[in-house]
C-alpha cells in the first residue's frame, strides 16, 4: 500500500462530525478500495470544549483553522466551516498557496470566489473538490465534470433546495397555506429561523452558479442570476396547477441560448407526471440535457450529515487515487467569461392568475392587452375557486373579483410582462397579476 493520505478537518459540525463518523465506520474498507489509508491528522473547530457526539481522542487539535491548513503533517485540507469570507476563505486560500489539496462543502465560498480559487489551485498543482457543495449526497459535480465530458450540455436544471421543496410539497399534499407550512418547517428544523436564504431562492442560486460553470465552461457568475423565491406562491396557484396537470417546483435553470446563457431561479410549473414533479419533500434532483447522452436525471438527499459526508469522502477518495480534474472541468485560465442571455428574450409558456372584477368588458379588455403584445392564449378558466383567495368570495357578487387562470402559448418574457403591466394599470384586476413560467421538459 502507498503512504496514508493525511487530512486536516476544519469544522466539526453537522458535516464534519458526519465525516469523522464515516471514516470511523468505513475507514478499513475505504483503504482497501483506494489502496491507501486515509488518516485524520488534525482537526479544528471554534470551541474545543464543546461536547460532541464523535470521539476526538488522539486527534491533534488546532485552535486556528488557518494553521491546520498549512500544517506540514497534512496533505488535504477539508473545509467544513462555511461562509463566503472569514476563516473559511482565509484557510482555503492558505492551504492552496501551500500546495495542499482542498475539499470543501462550501457553496457560498465557491459561488462567490470559485473562479479565483480554481486559478489558485491550478497555480499550485492542488485539487479543489467540492462535490458536497451542490445537492449534498448527489454526485452531480463528478457527473458533469467527468462522466458527461463528451457532451455539449444544453440545459441543466433542478430542485436544489430541500426546504423549498418540502414547503411546496406540503402545500400540495395537505392543502395548507405557505406561512403555516413554513412555520412547521422551522419547528421541525427543516427551515432556518431566518428562512430568506432558502425561500428567497438564494441558496439555489449559489448551487446553480457552480453547475453553470461546470456545464458550460464559464467563469462563476453568481451575481448574474435572475432570482425569485417561493414566497408569492399561494394555495390558489398550487391547486390551479394541479387542475391543469402541473406541479409547482422551485427550479434553478441554466440554459444555453444563441445569445448567451440564461441562469434563473424561480418557481416553475412542470407536468405533474414528469419525474421531476414527483421529487417530493426534502429530496433534491438535477436534470442534465446533453447532446449525445440525452436527458439524465439524478435524485437523492440534498443535505444531512451522512449524505453530505458521503460526497466529501468521494472527493477525498479521488485525491487519494491521484485522479483529480480541474475544479470546473476546463483549466481555470480557459474558463470563458459568462455571457448573460437577456431574460426578456426568454421564450416559454406562462401561467397567469388574475383577480378580475366581474364586470362587463373586463375579460375582453384583458384578452385585448394580451393580443396587442402578440401573446396568444391556450386556455382561459374562469370559475368559482375551490381555494380560499384573498379578497375573493366563494360565491362572488357581480362586480366582485373572480379568479381567472390563463395559460399562454409560447411567447417572450418581455411580451407577457408588458401585457400584464397594462392589464394591471387598466384597473380590471384587484391585485397584481401572478405569473409563473412553465418549464418545458
Ligand atoms: N448541513 C448540511 O446538510 C450541508 C449540506 C451541504 C453542504 N453543507 C456545507 O457544509 C459546511 C458546513 O456546514 P454544517 O451544516 O456542518 O455547519 P455547522 O453544523 O454550523 O458546523 C460548522 C462548524 O464550523 C466550526 N467553526 C465555526 N467557526 C469556526 C472558526 N472560526 N474556526 C474553526 N471552526 C469554526 C464550528 O465549530 P463549533 O462546533 O466549535 O461551533 C462547527 O464545528 C457549510 O459550508 C455548508 O454550506 C452543509
């Protein structure tokens, strides 16, 4: 057997403790598979005295992660602290500059500084592996970077945030309101006390930024992503979608177009019998559309101590074998600048929900506004809602608002937005129109 591979593990929280447990349970088997032993040669966390569920006896302790990162006794620095700046960034940079390989689960750090860290890693002949940073236990980075390298990827999209998918699934299955389900998710520990990062779509955007770079060989461009969260999704939308044959999912989508790359995070309608629609609860899934392979769908646990540790261990295994690729597939110096496609030019069909005052001429005016912008309608449904809608009575009186659901044929984002803003300005609706993109699968 070769020399053991020596790890410095910084961060002993959910993922770090999961990793220590994994090596304690599977160390011997892994050594057989890899042909060398993996040894934890040092650990670091914030509070040494903190009671922990894992055994740390005999493991050298480092008060400062930056010190562990450059310690001559380690080959690989495993960063499981988190955060886009501060200790995590400083320690990762120090490790790479010292020629140490780095494995990290830190999507925030990579989404913000991925391109420069990849350059640093390559300049120092070090690996920078981050499988756990996107969709926890699902091996999507390796799939894109290695297994599908022979393809021109056209689109990569997926459900990348378990909290949002849990909330939307509960709203769907239990007919409950967004706020009520969010509160329950917080009580169960699925959602943070401040849920903005998840429900606002930002966590999905971090992961999407990394997938885009891997799929299209472009510099990481987090600040170029169009981001919408799920806060505006009502029970009315969930149930209308169901009636129309759709489910609503928060998707991260990266799409290659003639004018550049679309990167968008938003709630989307997907056909309810599609595989992605059936991904429920906290499960994640990613679909990759490659020109030779066709459509590949990966699904599995997107978070959690064991699933995430599994991905970290896979990255460490690659380093142990000496089989590591450029962090984003192509060498960092060859990553192309990201060219953003204008969202206004996005082509697609749309779901629109309007609260229309039930009075003569209102529907004709709405149809007219759509027509002026060249938006044609596939269906119009006007009826007494079976859902509780703000301001809408189950038995509407003449003149009171009533729910109208429109599905458009394919059009541009610019056209639908212009039509909806004219409809709103005309005063025939009691609240701003709701618009949800229909993602073709
Ligand atoms: N949790 C998941 O399911 C999951 C999934 C995918 C990716 N990730 C990513 O994995 C990383 C870690 O997440 P986590 O959930 O394991 O976080 P966590 O449970 O909050 O653990 C963070 C760890 O970092 C340590 N730490 C904090 N500040 C430090 C400092 N200044 N110096 C050294 N150590 C410090 C903490 O020390 P103490 O223990 O002493 O407080 C703790 O052990 C993050 O980047 C996260 O985005 C997590």
